[in-house]
């Protein structure tokens, strides 16, 4: 087997924290200028909050003064200006890929992605996959739905960059998935944790020994199972592989937080997507390292539909990276995925498949699926007549390898 290098992009992945912060803030300044001058959505939002891009002089001021963006604001924008909204930022004929949310809670949010954004998405995902252990000799089975759902496409694009062989089988056809896994020799599985466990059960029912499967690595997203120790153990011991947790919000990037091979929590790749954890009651007040709060994302490279301080309604916390981490210079890591990502539907899927899940694992899944509803954004009240909470920082409005990465 080839002797592969440790880093995908050593210069960026070994950057000193202070240098990374300067780099990140430089990208934020560029993005603020870009969205203000290219999208009516952000120009109107910032004008209503009486903030100009050039007035933001630090990361601290960015958190304190730039308003958050919510999913409801994006939906309303796309209702006014279908299909992409007035935050597109490029000409409609420059859209390269069209994706979107499932629309389970209403009208789907449509994603218009430029060719340049797509190339960055693939390159950025490859860096995360490389740190997780994916290599050119791997055979990658993508069992995420290959549809409007963006997550599977990010896995595919990154694996292509790495040079792995890819089997994008998509979701469903479980018996066929198991048979093809053994037939072609899949070494990496990309799927939701619940589907991974469903495949495990299907393999056993088919008379196969999962411990003798070709799998050595799994990349799991879409729900927080791979961040729950007992569920992670079920996947790793069941298949005899390493289970890697990853996630983000599809509005921002299909994958910008992922564990490395040490599997001690998702690394926060802040030079791809700047990630903040703030007070659940005030999105302009950061919380200390290790404290729980609402997560806020800023895409540092997107030109089409760039998300600046996007509030997905998820709760999380960040801690310092462990000394043994592959990417030791990353600013922080998330020890587990946000709890609101695991729904009761996922638990039913696990329960109905008759998997050998221990009572404590089932309890853990139940607790994570029901722990809290999605966080309500404080700024959701901008569009109502309710009385504002007193807050100094919330204003009531009038209504590898690429050097270019």
C-alpha cells in the first residue's frame, strides 16, 4: 500500500491559531463586502440594522453587530423572489447545481450553487475525508440519497478529488446494497448512522458475517448517532470498522465539521465555515469554550447564496482539540453532534429493524431525539409586534491543494 502523506493541505492544516484567526477574519471582510454589494437581501438586512461591512474591524465586532439569518428568512426571500431568493449573489444562468431541503416542514428551500462553489465544496470535503482516513485505494459506497439532498453529493465530490473508486448507490434497496458491498469490496461506507445499523441487521439476516466485510471506515452524517458513544460502538464493533462523525447545515456546506481518525469529536474547520457558539437568548453574545449554546455558521467562500451568520436552530458546544488529533492545529472541536438532529423517526427506524441494541443505547437515542426542540432564533421576532427583550446587542428594525481555497 502506498505511503500517503499525512495532510491534504499541510500549509492550511498546520496554520498557527493566531494566523488562522487573521485569515478567517480577512475572508469574513471579503464576504461582508460581497453580500452587501451583490445581494438585496443582505443590503436591506444590514441597512435595517445600521451596520456597514467596512465598520466591522474584528471577529468580536462581527459577532456583536452582524445580525443572524434564519431558515424562515430564507423561505420568505424565496417566496418573494422564486426560486433562489434575493440572496443568490450571482446571475441565475451561473447556477451550476440545484439542490434543496426535503420540505418536510413546508416549502423546500432551494440551493443554487455556482461552479466555483461546487469546486470548493468538493475540495473542502476532500480535506475532511483525508483527515478521517479515506485514501485513493478505497472503494467508497455512498448510501445517502443521491437526490436534492446535498450530503451525498459532498461525499461524492470529495472522494473524487481524493481519487477513490466510488459506488454512488444512493438510498434504499438494502439487500442489493449489502450484496454489492461484498461483491465490489466497499471499504468506506457513507450513510446515516441509522441506515448503517439497518444494513448491519440486513447482512446478518442474509447469513453474512459483518466482521468479515470489506469495510474499514464509515463516514456518518444527517443525524447524531455517530456522536453517541454507544451507537458509535454498535457500528464499529458490528462492522469491524472506524465510525467517523460529520455534519453541518446544508444551507452552508454539506460537510465542514468532521472527526479525524482519532474519533474524539468533530473538528471545526473554521477556515471553510466560520463557526460560533452563542447564547441561546442573544445571538450576539458568545459563550465560553465548553458551554452549550446556539451554533451560528458563516460560509467563507460561497458566491452563490452565501450564508453569513446563519442560525440553523441547533444547540452544541465546542471544546479544545485533543493532543492526539490528526489535525492538531484546528481551533476547536465538537465532542458530539447537536442533539436536535436525531428525530423520533430515526429511533422508530432502529426499533423496527430488530437490531440488537442494548436498553442503555435505546435510552440514549430516545433522550437525544427528544431532548430539546430546535432553538427559536431571537431575531424571529423581528417580523412580529411582540415586545423585545432588553438587550444591548439586539436592535429592533423598522419592519491539498488549491491555493485559491
